[in-house]
């Protein structure tokens, strides 16, 4: 059963710093997300693994949100998440882009479209149980 999620405010994540989220995916998940930004309405990254999203295919969808409005989605072809598994995702923040390291070692980048200089908000939730969140 999915938990309500977690949110951290006023964390001041600076360029070159990372957030690591260890979580357990529910046994029958639809989706979950990790969000980084200024607040819930201004996100430089919405990292959103979706199970059976497009024609029954699993997909990672990334996006940004400016003043409450979603921008253009970026879809990633790699999907290393299995129902019931414990995984870790590491997201490194930089002024130009964010680097997302997946549990299988695959990494990809997402542009810092909002040109944020610090990340003040990190939130995670959905069809997952959060095991730990650390800032490095």
C-alpha cells in the first residue's frame, strides 16, 4: 500500500549536490514520483516512473513545472523498476541540468529549464514506501 509521501522544504541543495531516495515499489503500482524545485508549483524536475503507461509499456516521464503549469514531457526508454523491488535513485543538481542515476547504473540528464540556482524543495510519493532520503 502506498504511503502518503514525504516532503522537505528549505533544504538549499546547491549545484553539484545530490539527493538519494531509497524506496520500495508497491506490488501493484501505477506510478510514483520524485520532485525537486522551489516548491510544489515550481519544479525543475518531476521524475515520474509509470507502469503500463503507453500501450501497456512502462515508461519514465520527466517534466518541469513553472508557476503551477506543466511544461513539455521528456520520456526515457530505460525502465529498471519492478513491482515489489527496493531501489535507489540518485539525482544530482546543477545549474544547467540534473543527472538522474537509475538502479541499473544507467544515467540520463534533464535540463534545468527554470534556471534554478538552488533546490529548496524535495518531495516523493505515489505507489512506493520511502525507506530513506539523504542529501550529499
